[in-house]
C-alpha cells in the first residue's frame, strides 16, 4: 500500500474528515455551543439573569449568531485534527467572533459605542450597520475555516498496482 496525497482536494477531504470523524464532529458541536453561549449570554440572546437587553432581538441577529457559532465551532475543531493544517488563522476566528458580538449585541447596551457616539448615535448610526457587521463576521469566520481546511494534509492508502506475490 502506498500513501497518496490528492493535490488540490485537501479542503474537500478535510471537510469530509471533519464531518465523518465522530470525535471531530463532537468537538465541532461542542465548540459551536461554547461560542454560541459566549456570544449569546452577554448580548442577552440567551435569556439569563445577569444581562438585560434594552432593544429587541431581530431575526437577522439570530442568523448571525447561529452562523458565527457554527463556523467558529468548526474552526476550533480543526485544531484537533492529528495532521492539522500548516496555516493558523486566529485573526479570522477571533475577528469573526468579535464582529459577531458587535452584530448581535444591543446597540445602546454597548458602553464603548454609547461612549463614542452617544445613545442616539448608537440607535441612528450603529444599529443600521449591525447587519453588515454580521455579514463580515460570517465571511471572516468562513474564510478562516476555508484557509484552515485547505491546509490540512489529507492522505489516503491506495493499493499497489502489482502486489508482490
């Protein structure tokens, strides 16, 4: 048996590895849940007694929350693959999470935003750009995951053409 690396298909093979290996799939799910809680609790998308939201949660904020959590959870799981990728993408993962946090948070609950542009500025200027921040979050996390998956070494065993008898 020979080890053969299929050139140009590492991302596909790595995605298959991520989805078919029960341990990696479990790590992906656990990572997504963890990221979902880290993003959802302080923004009060996940109801809790510690934080109060002053504006309602809109449908697009749920979409950005779920998408960012799933992509970042899968990105975290790629670091558990034994022949892990050569490319590290912490900026994409952290940046995607940070943009996701800004996209799903209450605009008037964000002390930094209110401190910079005031209460009315948060509602009139920051709230309308939150969907763009959410899209940026998903694009950044997706790009980081794609880079990471494309750098994972996927090898498979292929039988010899003329086996020794």
